[in-house]
């Protein structure tokens, strides 16, 4: 299964993606995690990405598309993969579509995690205290939510037209949210 997980910053994407990938036994690629790792390793990609991440902006498409293309070409992704935080722009969605088509693959399911904006902000500020992420400052959080609305919501509309999007209430405990996700996934597989 090829799945995409969408959600505004703070919607719980990372937590749920990990659980879902374990449940489905498929690889999980978070572009945010991959970029943070590249930054920690001080690679050219990581150095280029850092300024965009810290400004709450999207990293340029060609850089992110390269990371995902590499991952999807690995043998463990032949039968499926869960992409978390990708695609975030229409250009990325088109690049992904082209890659999958070339390999006779398709997107089976797109999940959107939703939560009210106050809750998103609160969760990210709490995470800032725990994880110390450089992009969890109040200004950057507001910027990231704006970027999500302006650039990523149109991507969801694009998939909505294809009839593969399921919106899931992302409020409540991680276990409650996962149960909602599991039900949607099970239904789509049957
Ligand atoms: P995330 O961990 O998914 O919240 O991503 C953290 C940051 O990494 C984002 O605010 C962007 O700066 C960058 N990033 C992650 N995924 C993408 C993507 N698909 N396209 C562009 N930038 C991304």
C-alpha cells in the first residue's frame, strides 16, 4: 500500500505515521525527519535545508523530491511506503505521481489529520519544551501553519478530486486517534 499522511504542523503526523507504518509493516519516510537528520549530519542537503526549516518555509521542491525519489527506489519500498509530510506542494505531488506511474504503482490512500488551530499551536509549544526543535518558536509555528494552508491544502484538494482522501479527527489521545486511522485503513483494504 502507498499511503500519504497529511496534517498541519502539530496535528500528530509523526506519532501516527510511526504507529501506522508498524501496523502495516511498511517503510515510513518523514521528509521532515530526513531533512533534520541531514542537518545533524551536516551534509550539503542539510545545510541548504536549515535556513528554510528555521524560517518555517518549505525546503525547495527539487531538494525534497530528490530525497523521496531515492527512498522510493529502494527495494523495501516496492510494495508500499508511508510518506509523512510529502508531498507539500503541487509540484511535489506531480513528481510523486510521475515516479509511481513509471513503476506501475499508485496512491491507495491519503489521510488527513485535523485539529483546531489553538490545539496545534499548544501542542507545538509543548513539544518545543520537550524536543527543543529549532522551528517550534511561536513565530515559526504561525508561519508553518500559514504555509500549510497556502501551499499544502491545494495538494489535498488535488487528491480529493481523485477520491482517495479521508479526513480523521486528530484530537484526543494518540491511541484514540490511531484507532480512527486503523478503522479507515482496514475499511479501504477490504
Ligand atoms: P515536519 O517535520 O514534517 O513538520 O517538517 C519540518 C520542516 O521540514 C518543514 O517546516 C519544512 O521546512 C521542511 N519540510 C519537510 N517536508 C517537506 C516537504 N515535503 N517539502 C518542503 N519542505 C519540507
